[in-house]
């Protein structure tokens, strides 16, 4: 009955209802003004849209009289079946939030897909905790520690090219860490629980630190001018500014040789980090191809 009712609505109405559901599911709230600002409609039309959504899914939202907005209800069942790519695009880039349906492409193309996607219910709990600035209780599955119960204070999503992480303060270790979203189970948003000053994102040194990198064609490349063209280099150099918390992921994804003597071999290493000391102190620099920390160098020297 709900599907039949949805199909009887216009495309514009379905798009607005889909947007309302996205806001409820992944942000946790929706106001009439959100619909007005997003679609350029009058408040009366926004009121009708919310009433329409409530009629189709009466258990999905409740009215918060104190804050004068609609919030996600405890019993929530989505009307729309959004693909994970669309949801993550909306969360991270702010567009593509219309009703999920297959559209005919303008040109033929083939885009590689990820091997895995986050469970949308888990992702929804994570993003609501981020938006509402509150802790999240999770069951986390770690390769080193196994299954542990944790409370984290999430504040950002990170895409490392292969999978999605959430950057958060971990109350168990008392450190800021990255958690793989596909390893999170049974998340519970701890709404109303206070967050301490030392748990906030501005206290995360790896997040607030910006590293400036200069990438150049790998010295082993036969035709460095081709690399300059492919990477849009200016004067043979590609300059990048990255958060320290993401630098290791990106250098690994791009297969950048980060060894001081550009010793890595292989066709995949088309770029070389000109100054390997630029990522000194970056915790995830261990992910960067060829990079060795000072501690590793000392251990190797002692071994020799």
C-alpha cells in the first residue's frame, strides 16, 4: 500500500519525502525550514510534505515541542531503499539526495565499486552522533583486540579509498583513533550525555595539524613529463595540503614512494615524496609506502 501510494505522488513530492527521510535517518531531525531551503518551496507546502511522510510512515518521526522540530523515532523503518554510494555522497558532498531510482546515463561509463559498504543502520547511528555531538556506545571488532565494548565520541567520516572510517575519541584508550565502520556492531547513540573538552575534535593534534607535501615524478620513471600531465603538476611539482590524520591513507592510495632515496621499484610508483621528513610525527605515516619512522631506523641500525 505504501509503495502504491508513493508511486501515485509526483517525482518532486517523492524527492522531498526522500530528503526528509535522509535527514531523519542520518541526521536525526527535520524542520519545515530544511525543506523550504532545500527545494525553494513555501512553508505551507513543507508542512504538507511532513504530514504526507507521517501518514506513510507514522512510526518514523516524533515532534519535539521544546525545540520545535521533528526527530527520528525509536521505531524507524525506512520507506526508501538508498544505495550506500548515494547516502555517502549526500553525507560528504551534500548533493544527490533525490528519490533513489536508476537514471539513464548521459554517456557510457564504468566506475569501479567498493568491495564492501557500511551497514546503513550502523552508519546512521554514527552520523547522528556526529551531528548531535554526543557519544556512541559500540561493539567493536578489532584484529588485535577481538570484540570489545567501547564508548567513542565521533566527529568526522574518513574515506581511505577502500573503506570508510569514523574519526573519534576513544574513551577506552583515551586517544583519538580511526574506527572502521564495517567493524562496528550494535551502536547506541548516547543522546544527552556530556562530552568533555579533551574529547572534542579541536584537541585532536593529528586532525588539526596540516602537512604540506611536494610530490614529484618518481626518478625511475622513463617519461616524467607524462606523470606531470596525468597529475596536473605545475613546474614538475604537485603541492598538497593534507590533515595529518589522512596523509598516510592518501599516500598509500596514490602509491607514493616515501622512502628518502626513492628505492621502491614498480610501475605503480609514479610519484615520490620529495621530503620524507614532511610526514615526521604523522601517526599513520606507517601506511605510506617506503616510509620508516625514526624508531624503525634506530632498530634497524642497532640490528646491523
